[in-house]
């Protein structure tokens, strides 16, 4: 991959040791050092009768566990709504990953996931919801040499008319130029 899980591990090392964290992953890959970590894993349904446990269900349960922060291994589906609600209502510093080609693409992917899963509001309301919940987008990618790199870091400032207002904090211009060639 592009280094998303590695980045979550590094970022989580800056979280205070006394904070209560809840992680939600398909398979436990995060290696957190804090002592108050609750690890939740999704589960597919199986022929022997085990029912599916989705990231969305785990997020709903995680909110009842009074976490300081929630770390979601990957946003793929309807859990986007709950994750954004958590990020926007007192779980500052929560983190999640998703697949996208650039910071703005990540925000637009969240729009799509929300729209596909029953959040009925006009596009501007959805964008305001996302802009109010997401503070920073870090774009990672694998370079043409196979190295995992942080390509850019953008602060989500808010909305400017109908579009997201992003402030680029960091850009690896050399890496971006090489990946275009």
C-alpha cells in the first residue's frame, strides 16, 4: 500500500498515554502504545451462521465506550457518516484512512460514500458537514521507485462558496513531479 497504516501508527504515537482510544479495523494491524486501547474488528458473515459485524455498527458501539479518540482503519462504506459525526462532535484528533488520489479527492469520496448510504441532504449541506468534521487531509502514495511518501498535507479551512477551502501545509513537489513523468 501507500503507507496509510504506517502513518496512523506514527501519528498515534503522539497521542497522550492516558487517552482512551478505540480502534476499528478489518484486521488488527495498528500497533498503538497507549494503555487504554479498545480494539474492535469487523467480521464478515459466514456459512456457519456467524452474522456480519460492520464498521458502521462498531462505530456506533465505540461512541458508547466514551473514547477520547477513534481510529478507523479504513472508510469504505456507510461508516463514513458515523465517523464524520464523531469527528464533528467532540472526538477531536480522531483519524481514518480512505483511498483517494489527492486531498480534494478524499473529501469528494466522502461525499460519494455519504450519498450512497442514506444521508439525505443537498450537496452543500454534505460539504459543510464534511468540512466541519475533517481538519486535515494527509495524502500518501507509493512513488515510481516503490517508496511510500507523504505527497501533501492540507488543512480543511472550511467552505468558500460551493467548494472546500484547503490550505496546503506541505507538498512534496519533487515526488509529485516524478510521479507525473
